[in-house]
């Protein structure tokens, strides 16, 4: 992952954000370019949240009692880099941990197409309910209210698993629920949410690491 995640750029429209993500080399494949062009990030910013949907910045959806973000729409460059690392193919079955707004789930639904499946698990019931509503008509997506560290056994195995909150370790269930040869993209972070986003391919015994890059995420709870 080569894009500097600290750049904060303001793009005025959906098309400008898409063009910018392509121009800086963040969206590199046809599949990811087509997916980001098809999904308008503004549709995933809930009413009442004053944030520029086209800026290269996270959008905070919820904070805890201490004012720390517990749910965000991730920064566009981070979203796109993770999708490039995940390398989803049409027809894949994908598990996402951390639905939040549903923006990334909508992009995943574009990537898997009509013959694939996206299962997105969200711990916060209110967020899960509103994301499910927002994702109606966005393709083959199921939103599940639950703890994503347990994966979602009922729809396993998955070809791809993407974790969009900072984990302290790789949960054994993610290994168990990945298909042979499947891929996991997961940020491994400390309590401050900073760490490394890892791209891991499943082997019989564990994983082989394909890539790692610095990242910041709200922690898994
Ligand atoms: N993918 C999202 C961004 C995720 S932000 C998007 O496209 O907008 C991280 C989300 O993970 C938050 O909404 C948070 O509530 C959720 N989360 C935290 N711990 C979780 C857990 N154990 N299981 C499932 N979701 C969790």
C-alpha cells in the first residue's frame, strides 16, 4: 500500500473523488475503479452529520462517553487500498467485520456482483439497522448484528474476509471460516488504534503474509 494516508484533500463531487483516487494510483484495478464510481459516499453519511463526503478524511459516525470515535466511515484512500489488497473476484463470498455506514459493504457488493455474497457484521445494533436499510437495493449484502470476532458461521466459508476496525490479534474464527486459499485483510492495532494493516493468505496451519502498511482504525470492541 503506497498511498500516504495522511493527505487530506477536498474533492467537490463524487466524480472528483473517484478521479482523484484513480489519479494518485490508489484505485489501480478496473474492478475497484468501477466499484467506487458506482457508489456515492454521500449516500452513506447519515443526515445530521456535517462532514464533507468527498474529502479524503474519515467521517465520524459515533463517539463514546470520552469523545473517542467508535464508528467511522474510513478515509477513502484507506478503503480503496484495502479493497485492492483484498482482490475480490466476481462471485466471491466476502465477510466484512464492522459495517458502520455500509459504504464499504456497498463497494464489496459491486465487486462480488449478483452471483456473490457479502455478509457484513456490526456490533452496534443501531448502526446495523440503519446500514441494512441503506444497503437495500445495493446488491447481494446481508447485514448481521453481532460480534465480528466470531465471524458468521452460517454463511462460511468465505473467499475473502476484511476487518475494518483495529484488532489486537487475528481471531481463530477468521482462519476457520476462510476457504482454502482465501485472503484476510486486517488492521492489527494497539489501544490507540494505530498499527499495521496486514494482507494474509490462508494456509492449512495459519497464514502467509503478503503485505503490511501503517494504518489507523477505531478499535474492535
Ligand atoms: N466499514 C465501515 C467502517 C467501519 S468503522 C464503512 O465502510 O463505513 C468500524 C466499525 O466496527 C464500527 O461501526 C464499530 O461499531 C464496529 N465494531 C467494533 N467492534 C466490533 C465487533 N466486535 N464486531 C463487529 N463490529 C464491530
